[in-house]
């Protein structure tokens, strides 16, 4: 039995499971059968036992991938419109168009699905739904289309980590039924909502007890991010660990009174942690944490004499066995990294003996060791987070979470003075609310260059006994020579970001950037915040100017956020705005080595609509050109062609997202682009780009690319040529992207 759980077997199993996000494709059921045979053979033939861990990991991944295919087929085989019966998995959160959450579909068009066919989908509902409810809806479904840029949130990867295979929307004005009464969890949630109504801490309380962060205000979210405390309001391994520790503490009090109940602390800890995970709706992070707690208690109960590394590998193996797609989530890597750092520090001979020194040692160690991972995931760090975490992690561990759990228990037990306990819980959150209100900006953006320099410096420091001073100087001299004698070939570039329906582009040269259109904004965010600013940080660019083609939200929504980030930035527009520069025909200027010429419109207007879109042409010293057209319409195009003798450009960002209201044949012929780029939202109700327009460009000899199919598109200009790169081709179309977007591979 030990050979199946040897350190080598566990390590190869874990590493293979971690590698699945990089797999380009997934074979069919035949491969599942083949790997199953390899598992059996490697378990009985001694020479092949070293392959056992890898074989069982591959078999497990392939099986789960095939199940996702089966579930995707089940949801789409009835077409795009259907009636479903489903079970609600988590509390639905408010969104711009209703309420969003996830459901498990158990029947389609009155046909009950088998357990293995039941898909989990993301659903947009007109009403708020609660865990455990069974509902009957008429919905439309579509594949999961995510936006893909070099920075920002990866929705498709996140969907895999959550087990979603499609997204649906309840048909407007259709009849629906709630088939079951609210569950116990729904009743508890609504009682807590009623008790805390009107309190500034309500959003925090619901986030800490139920994982529902929808009532956190924009200001609170900003403060949590700037202070580096956002992990405190996302129920994860930390919170399950707190609940487990709280249960163990209560169990110790019992075991001291009854010496025969030696294992009571561990069992009570598991019960409290399990109850907390139930409150959070058994989300994937809480399930991972519960598995870790349960596995560690089992190892202790069996009194296994094993090393710390074996325990870590065994826990990870159990996590992956239950959730093969755990590594697709960024939260997994942060949790895994924190556990590794803690085990490493505890094992060191100089680990402190006093509890307060241990707490400081662990917090400083985790913060420093996870610095590269935090920069990689978030493009920056909070420079006040170390101090604030030293204060608030113990405060939440020993005060806030236990008090809220006691208050919740008092509420459901109908204790007479439960309101007093709730007031105590609300007051326990006053310190963090005060800090969030005062921390205006504690976020330090860090570019990729700085991150790699930090990693290189750390490696050199750790290997300081290997590298002599002369050796370090030699390495630095080689790096400098490479930089001097092999400079970057790209002189400037344009990036068309994947922002859904809208437009956001960035032109950069050296360390300077110019933004043409900013994408959309909404109540709690914008594309500028999610994509543009992280990209500026990632590449270490300074924002010099912003050109807003016109003032529809999908083009200008991020302007306010960019101005807040860079207050004195120059803003050009065809709409008269305070402090703005006119973007009208006849204006031209040199921006570094690039010449920018405004071609349209002829005059400033009070409100810039599509027809008033600012059209510019960017040229370099080597004859390369880029044409940016905004949403200019056919009339504007006709006048543009008539008044401009030369419109040629190798790259053209096409007008109005490829709509048939623009892109006339006269304009295409006059520009004669080699590449026609469009910013579109794949699968949207707009139906863009128009197939007629795409065909028109292709018949004129242009290569058509759009962000809906290609993700972020980058045009790289050098002295002799122009090169186009797309994010999806660079990403090699991982298996899950193909399956979610197309259903085929």
C-alpha cells in the first residue's frame, strides 16, 4: 500500500495535475481507456511503478474533461432556447441586468438528466435566488466567451475552475416557478440581512458569514484593495482555518473536563469548519480548505510517522483528486504558496518560541515570499498591507469571526439577547471600516521589469556563496552588452484590447503611451481600471495623452478613471470639454518619432456622437501608418475620402466594430489596409461584426482580425516591417478555451 502513497507517486501526481492548464487539447474516451489500462499495469509491474502517479493524474483529468464535454452537449443539444429545472448553488449577486449566480441543471424540457449529464451554468435571473431552491425557468444559453488580454481577469479559466460549461439568461417576461420553499440557509441569510439592515458593516458581515460581497460599497472595495486586506472578506482557507481553530479551542475546554474525550477538539473543529463552509455555500475555496483540515486530522488520527513534505503532498493530492481543476484558480496558488511558506518557516531551527514572535515571523515571511506571485497576479503590491495584516489577521481570527459565529448561533437559537451580540459583532468591524476610510492609496504598481529584477536579485542573494563579486559583475556586463548591441527591434506598437463591445487601444513608443478610446464603464468599475491601467503598469509606461473619438460610454467610459490616475494628462476630443484639446481636421503634431494627423471631424461639437468620431492617422519615419476611425458613419467616410488625398495605412482599426453602417467600399479602397482590426464582443446581441463587412475587407485584400476571435491584437512596427500578434494564438488555444467557446477541438 505504501508504494501507492510514496513521496515520488504523490509528487508526480500533483505536478501532473498542476500542468493541465497548459495542455493544448484533450483526446476522446479512447485515451481515458488507455490511461486506465496504464494505471492498472503500472500498479502491478514494479518497473513501471514510477509512472503510477502520473498515469492516474492523466486518467483523472481526461475523465473530468470528458464529463464536461458530456454536460456541454446535454445543455446545447436542445438548441439555444429551452426550459430548465435547476437547483441554486449559491446566493445570487446583484448585477447591471438583474442577479447573477450559478445553478445545476437537473432537467431540460421536462427530460430529467442523469447525474453525470447535469451541467453547472452561470445564470442571469430577474429575481434573487438562494441556495437550495429548485427553480423552473425558460432561458436562452450560449457558450462561455471571455475577454483575453495580457493583463486582467481570465473569465474562461475561472469558468473551468468553477465547473461552468455554459451561461444562460432567463427570457424576459417569461413565466417562472420557484418549486421549493427557501432552504434553511436561505432563511438564515435573510434573517441576518434583516438584523443588519441599515448598518454600514452589513456588507462586511454578509461577506464574512455567507461569502456574499455584493453589498460592499465601491469605496470599501477600493480601500480593501489599497490596504491589501481584500482576502479578509473572501471566505477562503484563512476563514475555514479560523473556524477550525475556534472549534478546537472550544473542544479543548470540553476535553479538559472529560479526559476520555481526547479527540473532541479535532472533531469539534471539523464540525465548526464544516458549518462555516455550509454558510458559504460550499464554494470551491472552502471545500479545498475543508479537505485540507479533514486530511490533516485523518493523518494525525492514524498516527502516521511521515515527514512534513509527505503531509503537504498528500493533502494536495487529495485536493486534486476531489477538484482536478483546482490549479486553474489564482486563489489556489496563493493558498498553496502560503502553506508552503508556513511549513518552511516552522521547520527552520531559528523559528521563534513566543507566540507573538511566531505571528510576526510568519506574516513577514508570507508577505515577502509571496511577493513575486502577488505582483504576477495583481501587477503590484500594497505597501501598507504588511502592517495592517499584522493587526487585522489576529483581530479577525480572535475577535471578529468568532463573535459573528456566536451571534449567528444566538440568532438561529432564538437567544433573547442576540441583538446585543450582533451589536458587538458590528462594533468589532469598526476598526477596519475606519482604516478603509482613511487609506486613500496604499497600492504600489510594479512593472514586469522590476519584478524580474527583484527575482534575479533574490536568486543572486541566495546563491551568494556561489557567485563571487567578479562573477556578479560579469553577469551584469553580459546583460548590459545584450541590451546595447541587441536593442529591441520594435520601434512602436499599437494594442487593440479585448474589451467586449467597445474600443480601447494603446499606442506606445519607448516608455510613453497614448490611449485612443477608453472602453466602457459601469457602477463599480471600468475597462480602464481592469485592462488599461494594469497594462500601463505591466509594461512600465507613462501615459502622455488620451484621444476620445466620441462620447458614447463604450468608447469614453474609462476617461474619468484615467484622469484620476494621471490628473494632468492631455485629452483630445471632437467634443468641447473643459480643459480638453480639440481633435478636429487640420490638427497635427509630432509625438516623439510619430506624426499624428487628425482627419475628421471638421469642427468641435457640444456632444460627439458616432458621426463626429475623431479619425486620426499615425505615421512613423519609415513609411508605416495606422488609421484609427472610432465609430465614424458612412457619410463621414464619404466626406473623408473626398477631402483627404492620402489615407493609406498598413493597419486600420475599422469603424463602428465592423457594423454595416460603416466601412464603405470607397473608404476601404482608399485606405487599402493590409490588416483590418475590429473590437467586438463575441456572442453579443449586436451581431457584430457584419459578415458583409468582413467579406468586403477580405475581397479588398485585407486580413481580417477581431478581438472576439483573437483576443488582444498587437501591431508591432519596426524599421523594415509590420508584425501582427494575437493573444489567443500566443496562448496556443488551451483545451478549455476551445471547449467552452466552440464546443469542439
